[in-house]
C-alpha cells in the first residue's frame, strides 16, 4: 500500500510540473532576406562592351523589333515636344523641353531631346516616362546623354539620369518620402549625386534606390565603391561577392552611353541585383539585394529626366538620345555601315 501511495504522489508531482512549465515556442521562420549558413554562390558574370543587342543592329536601325526590346526611341519622329506624347506616356514641363537639331546636340540621326532647368528658386523636374502594361522582373535601360558645358546644379531633389521602377508612381504621381516595404514599390535611378557645391560638378555617379531596407525615408544612394549614403559608416549590404570600383564623374559637353539593369529578387532570397555601365564598361554591380517580398511586384516604368529642388546659380541643360529598354544587355550603339 505504501509503495502505491508513493507512486501516486510522484505522478501527481510530475503532472503539476508539466502544467506549470511554459509551452515550447514554435520555431521561428527566418526573416525574408536572412542569410543562410551556406555562403551564396558567386553571381553570373555580366556582359560588357559590344556583347549586347545593339551590336546586331548597327546605328540602332531596327532594334525596336528585337524580341527582347520593350521600347526604343531616337526622337527622330518628334518635331516638337508635343509630339513626344505619341511614344512616351508622360512628359512633364513641355515649356522647358525642346527637340534639338543642332549637330553638336544630337548623338545620332537628326534629332535629340533637350531638357532645360531655368535659373529659379522653385523646384522643377523635367521627365519623359514610359509605362509598361506587361510588367517585368528584369529590365535594362540604355540611353545616351550630354550635359552642357559649365553645368552647375546641386542640392535636394537633384536627379540627372535614367530610372527603372516598380509601382513607384500611382496615377502618375511619385511616392517620394514613402518607404518601400517589400510590397508597395522599389526604384533605382542611375544618376549623379551632388548635395552641395563643394562637390565638383556634376557629382559622382550612383544609384538612387528605394528598397525595403533603405536607411532613410527619402531613399539611399549606392556608390560603386560600396559606400551607402546616408549613414555611410555602416557596412554595405551587397554581400561577400561585391567588388568595389572607383567612383565615376561624368564629363560635361560629351555624349556618353549609360546603361542600368535592375533584376528583382526571387521572393525570400537575396538575389536582387542592380548594375551600371558607362560606354559599355561595368562601373558598378550591387548584389545581394532584397527589392521585394511578393512576386507580383514587378517593374512597370522607366524614365529619363533632369531636375532639382532649387536652381539659383544659372540655367542648365541636358540632352538625351537613342533610348532603348530591353530584357537583356543592350550595350553601346555600333556605327552603321556606310
């Protein structure tokens, strides 16, 4: 009898302890973009030089018909800014937009697009934008551009190049100052950065980026060296295979070929990528990016532009020509056979 009572008491104690013990926590899912224990494989090498679509279409003749091309415009069919609406979905500030025909301000053919920012205190952002109904995971944007001699703009809202974005614009309106959260948008602009006039004009090239891990509500600036602004003392997020490259400052009064690629990441993985070329040379390659957390957030727009928050020093101009948008590397224009 005594043995039975002891056994019963022990069972009761065990049951009480089990009730008092806190329930085991369920295993946590790894956060989106968390690195695994296994080091990521090196990314595939990117093409350079004349290893792209343009090499097959000298002078860009017929390039718009290439299967990988989404859009192309050399501005040959536009005699006035009003004509741009036939090809582009949005053109802002027609009074500061001109179709140039002077040979020195045209890269190829007879015409190019000119943007002008007057000397004024008010903000102005010239833009030509193309919207895509068939949204994409990977887009390459190539364009030629030239800054006028003596170009001198700086400060907040300084944007001077080409942009690829996903749902950054709603009903034609930008969502500046709204953080990317992996579901709402992302944006990458290939442009110069010059916050003050102590920086030599036009400022070094960088990628202006809205992404879910951005450091500031107004977006980040990625530089080829690996520096990220703001909070540049923090380590960059580009992973172990990132290769630091020197900063590049565009030369005014010279036609230059620019190309930028944005590859959206696979959901749950850090395989997003943004790369930049100048005259066919890879000058920046940002790896290990998380741009989205949902698969239906895809690229729906590209644009070219020139703008700044205030322009008190002088009038400034920039020209664009030979814009091509594709799903694979484009490369510089190859001279047409005579």
